[in-house]
C-alpha cells in the first residue's frame, strides 16, 4: 500500500494536492487589503526590498520580464516603465483574486500596452522555452507546493543569460533579531491581521510558512541543483528577507 | 557591507528629491526624457571607500540605484573632483582627475542639461504657502539674494584693490601676467641655449672621433 505524499502548510502537514487550495484560500481572504497589510506589517520596508530587487534585475528597454506571484503588481509597475513600449511584462499569479486586484491597480495607474496578465502556476509555467530576460518571484516561492519543480520551470522559460530573482523571507542573522522577529510574527502579526482583515489565521499561516521556508544557503543550493549558475544571495534587514539571484547558463 | 535596505532607502530618497526638483523645471524634465534608456554610472572614491551610484534616465523621471549594471557611460573619481567637474565651466576630465569611459556624448548632454537647470523654486514655495504668501516670501528672498550678491561682488573688488593698490601685498593681474610672460620667455631662451649647446657638443664629439681614428689591428 502506497503512503500518501504530504507537504507542509505552515506548521501543518497536509496532502500535496491540498496545499494549493489552502494557499489559494489564504490569498482570496487577504487580497483586498494585501497592500495595506504589507505596509503595516513591514512598516513600508517591503518597498525597499522590492526596490533592491529591481536594482539587481538589470532590466532594460526591450526586455521581457515575468513577474511570478506578482500579486498586486508592485514589481510589474516598475518593470513596465523600465522595459518601455518595445518590451513586455507578464504579471503572473496562481491566485485569481490577487491577480484581479493587481490588474485593476495597474490599469488605474495607466499601465497598458506592454503588460499582460496571466493566471499561471509557477510549477508549470505556460510559456515557451527561452522566453524571458528576467524572472522575479517576490514573497511567492514559499507558497509553492514543489519548489524544485517551480525552479526548473523558471529555468526553462528563461533565456540563456537571463536572471532569476527570488525575494523571500529568510533566516535572521542574529539571535537577538530572531527572538524579536519571532515575538513580532507569532504574537503581533496575527493580531494585526485580525484587526485589519478580520482574519488572524491567514497571518498565522504567513508567520508559519516563513519559518518552514528554506534558509539562505539551502535555497541557494536548490537553485544550483535546478541548473542555475552564478547563484548568490543578499541578506536584507539582517536576513529577515533575502534576495537570491541566479543566471541561466 | 551596508545592508541593501539602507542603500535602497538612501537611493530612494535621493531619487525622490531629484524628481521632485525636476517637477519645478518642466523644460529640463523633457530634456531628460529624451535620454530615456541611457544610464550614467559614477564610482565615487570617498574616505578610502568606493561608492557606486547609477543614474537611469526613464520616461517619467530619473532613477537612482546603488547597483551598476551595463551603464551607457561611467565616471570614476574623488568627490571633490567630480563636484569640480559638475560645477565649474571649462574644467576637463584630466584637470578634475576623473576617468570616463563608454559613451561620452551622454556626459556632454548631462553637463549641458545641468548647466541650463532653472528650477522654479517660487512655485515650490507656493505649493506650501499659497500664491500670495509664497510670492511675498519669494520677492523678499530675491531682494536679499540680490543684495548679498551685490555686496559679495563689490566686497571682492574692494578687497582686491586694498591688497594690490594700498598694501601692495600681492601683485595686480597685469603685473602677474607680465611676470608670467617673462618667465615664459626665459624658459624658451634657456631651451634654445640648451639645444645649441647640445648641437655644439655633438659636433665637437664628431670632430674628435674623425681626427683620432682607431689604429688598424687595434681592437678594443
């Protein structure tokens, strides 16, 4: 008799086929107030983390960029300005609610012509091989069921020489910061979630999923194993967040 | 190494300040738009460290980043050298001890745009105080500025006259020029004398060698 394969959903072990649905429920629940909560939770610092990601992307006019788990379109907005009318930005997210918020927001900000929206699973990207000059996934990889499969899928659609940038919560580099961060994320974060979105569970999941996500070195190794070259990472805000960068050989 | 969060905060603040300033000079903003897609990287040597800064021209303003990636033009130099290059007319790269590579036409464009910069700072004050109070304040500021500029110019002239004419502590510009011309003439004359001396010595050596030929069978 074969044992049922499981994966983690926060601190819980759930069947592999259930994780995507559960993650989807979390994001359906928080989509409407996602930006507000991001600003509240990070004190606005998430904008600086995303800014650094854009700085390292090396995206220029005419480039094709895939923004996976692009959510409300923070990165896509900036990329659409950088690639210009001759370039292309694909805002992709598996979650329809998040994508809807992102699409409406970008339309309201006047982004059109060089941006398309695609509901896509990072594990099975629906794009031809060697399509994009740059792929970013910001605060999305930890929610993916099979991260190795997703990394290989990203490698496939990147052009040779193209860059993958993974912005994700990671492991703080000092003990003191770890303690303060744990207190903040397990006590204050669900309370804020309850107050603003009336949904403490989703923000408890956020804190748990961050702890279950691979640390800096492990994710770097995963990228190398998937086939990326020149892999490196930059710790930000003491390692609370790390930006991993890899190139398709 | 500085945490990227801090460097991103610094470049974000600088970028916001530059774009806010450009808001008050639409002509310069348009000229910057014409450079969209180009970038200028600057490596500033300061207090023993190298600080990279990259300025990207975009359709809707200027982007600043601390990461340099395949820029159109690069500059490398000390902070005083780069400031001298940016602010003084007629200073070339070697005088400022600044290295440049890449497309130097972009440098000329930027220098020209910076030279023509004319911020409507009264508009900026009006945004805060309203048109009437803002205009009054701007008029006051302009009067004060004119007074200070006039006093500065006349003060400079009076000091110069006092030092050269009354105290005779330093030479006048004309005297300095005369002296400089004399030094130039002396240098030219000494160069000519040296050349003549070298020619005479060469001729003398040639004569000596032709009058004392080496005896046959005598090997050195």
